[in-house]
């Protein structure tokens, strides 16, 4: 069309190329508001205290512990303060790094020898 000299129609398409998801689902909005019916579980303060005590027994800072488990220092801080949403895989990594039970009846006690 350009070579032959004929005019080209150019019109701007409204919201073209905008790959945005609009609106928020009802359930996710309720979770974000953290109403009484639906809320995110948080780690217990006893887990945070056991973590902190185990870390201090090792002589580590939060940053040192985070490096040992390949996580960000903010993650360790959130777990110690009780603000984090529990992740069992991460808690297991913390238990192995600290050598201390963080869950259950044995929370705060040292891990036993490895079972074969």
C-alpha cells in the first residue's frame, strides 16, 4: 500500500496489547482483608522463639542463617516475628540448619541422630 501511494488507515485500538487481568476474585479479596471467616495462618510465636534461641546458640545472625538455608534474610525475620505464612519445606530446612526441633511436642529440643 505504501509503494502504490494509497492512503493507509491507521486507527488506535483501545487497550490493545494490554495483557492485564482486571478485577479481583471475591475469595482473594476476602483473604486480603483477613476477615474472621477466612484468614491466612501465621507461624506461632513459639516457633519464632525456638528459631531465635537455636540461632543464638549457634552464634549466627539472621543473615547467616538465611545464607545457610539459601533464603533471604527477610524470610528469617518474618518467621522469627510470627508474620510469615508457614511453609513446611522451609521449616524443615530451618530445623536441619539449626539442629533443633521447631514443631510439635519436641519444639526447642535438639534433633536426635539420623535414623537409618
